C-alpha cells in the first residue's frame, strides 16, 4: 500500500508527468515519422498496423495491469510498465524490418496500458481529494502538449538525426521517470499471498482481441463490416465475454470484480465515455482531410487547429478542479456537456466556404465541454469505489473510453470513405478516366477545372456533414447519460475505515 505521508509528493508528481507526457508524445512523434520509416523498411502494406497493434496491446492489458497494481502494489507495476515501454522502444529503435517494428510497438502498447490509469491511482494514494482535484484537472490538458509538440519533434528527429531515435529517445526519458518515481514513492508490501486470475485474464485478452481486431481488419485489410470474418470476430468476442462473467463469479481473486458493475457511478461513467468517444473521435480523427483538401490548409496548420480545442479545455478543466469538491458533479457535467452538443451542431454545418475562424470557434466550444471530463472523471471513479479496487475501477472506465475511441475511429472512418467515394463517383462523367478512384483516396490530380474541383470539395463536405450529424446524435446521447450520475459532492476518504474504503460522499440525492 502506498504510504502517502512518507512520499516525496513533488518527486512523485514529477515522475508521473514525465512518464505520461513522453508516452503520449511518442504516439504523435511516431505518426509524424512513419512515412520515412515505411520507406526505409519497405512496409507500406503493414502501415496501418503500426497504430493498430499499439492500440490493441494498450487496450487489452489496461485492466490486467490495473488489477495487478491492486494486488501487488502500484509502484511495482508502474515501474514494470515503464520497463515494458522502454523495452518496446529499444526493439522499435533497432528494427530492421516491419515485423520487428510491430513487435516493438506491441510491447510499447502493453507498457502504455499501465501508465495512464496507474498514474491516476498513484495520485489518488498520494494526495488528498482537494489537492488531487486540482492536479488531475490540469493533467488532462497537459496531455495536449504532445499533440502540439509531436509534429515538430518528429520532423526534427527525422530530418536532422535518424528515425531510429524516434524510439530510442524514450530510453533516457523512461529511465529518468523510473528513477524519480523510485526515489519519491514509498510503498509497503503486504505479507499475504495473492493469486492472479489467469483464466479470467486470458479470456478477457482473447475477448478484447476479437472485439478490437474486427475494426482493425476493416481499416487495414479493406474487409466490409458484413464480412463473415468481421461478424465472426464479434460473435466470438460476445461468447468470450459471457465466459468471462462465469469465470469471474467463481474466481477467488477475480480480475474484474463483478460488484463494480453494481456501482452506479462506474457503470454510468463507463457508458458515458464510451458513447462520447465513439461519437467525437470518429469525426475528429478524419478532420485533417477536410482541412487540407477543402479548406486548403497545410498539414501542419490543420494539425494546429487542435490548439482551439485545448484553449477551451484547459481553463474549464482547472475550474472543475476547484468546483468538484464543492458542487455536485452531476450538475457540473449536465451544464458542461451541453457545449459538445452545440459544438457538434456547428460542425454539421461545415461546407466549401467554411473559414478557419468558424472551425476555431466550434473547436473552442467543444473544448469547453470536454474540459469537464479531463477535470473530473478519474477523480469521481476513484472516490466511488473502495481503495483496494481503485486500480481496476479506473482501468475499467478507461478501457471503455479506449474501446469507444478505437471503434469510433474505425466505423466513422469507413463510413466517411464510403460517403466520399459515393459522392465522387457521381461526378465520374466529369472526371478523367481513373480520376474518381484517386480522388476518393484524397489524391486530387492536377489540371482539373475550378468548377470540377468545387464539385469535388462539395462532395467531401457532404460526406463530413453526414459524419458530424451522426456525432451530433452521440453527443445528445452522452448528455442524456450524464443525468443518471449521482448528485453527490466529493469529500475526503475515510482512511481509517475498514479496507481504506471511501468515506462519506455528501449525498444530496441518490
């Protein structure tokens, strides 16, 4: 158990931030460097798997590492996660082939699956709720820094050093984070013998692999959602999760305690982040295509539009950190998540004449709403369960968020591609032979008349309007889900209580 009073809190916070920022930075830096990596390793056919294998590994191991931290100690498992991330970085940095690079990315993903949820749990063990509310409110927006720095750092490394250092730079940074955490975090080890639910862990991994492999195959192998392979994977996933429930009912130390799903807050927040990420990430992951092809922005400029999102999220996240221990969190979320509905409605109106200012305003409004999620969700989960279950509870909610993001990006990406192809094919009689297929993939040939280019851009705009209209519906659904949260004000844990269970929440209404 983490001994909060004997911890060097400044070192703990510093070590956690270094680990989190560089794990997030790695993703954006790698994506920037990938065209060069693919060219050197001759791996175009496996391009999509570089991100896919990372997300699969991270999502599959997130609940397992969270449970291991509850069983054997946060510090030990967090340092193990850093070691895995460093090990994956070494394999990726020394890669001489695409399969070797994919192995490295998979190992990195396993490590990343422990870094974010365990960082929040360690903060929960180290700081009292009032301080933690303010700290966690600022961590979410800080994670936007890698999105801003990634393209610049990745471009510099590729242009002036070597793409291998995109991965190898993680070694000294990871070692520094591990050293600081080792010095700052004190933890006692229980003497009792703990068991691992290997049957549950294996079944959950297979279930998640089946569930998330389906959209990855759709993205990277061009399979249709109605393909027997895809449907078969979904059916297999459902059967495995049904088997997991039976295993967990009988397990002495279940991987996922089923009583968590009797906790109203855990269930509501899991459903909320799943629906929100499913609806929002699908459209926004593809938005650079619209910004570059319809609005005429450079790749760098389109990427930096996210600054508007951050500009909205940061102040709200900090504000929530001060309010969440004073105001019922349901009220906060109800007010905040009106804003994504407004922002998504504005995005449904984009077209050929959309200006940069219009997008900045829409993104800023969306950021204002999402900032409440950064400032509150992790804290609410931690304070709604017994301390001994905080690792797996937080990992479970983040698992649903990750699943929503992965499926949303894949489903919306496929739908967008289908809508674009349909719209462009209607113009095929006005295009040179073979041009329609190229345009549908984003490769607009030179020499087209201004009138034809205008019609192509209109087809792109219509496709994005449809995508954001669906996202608008998901934003409304997420807002409805928020109303099912408890009307509570977070209060201090009762550390003296049995098992370190949470103390009284100031329940205003069930």
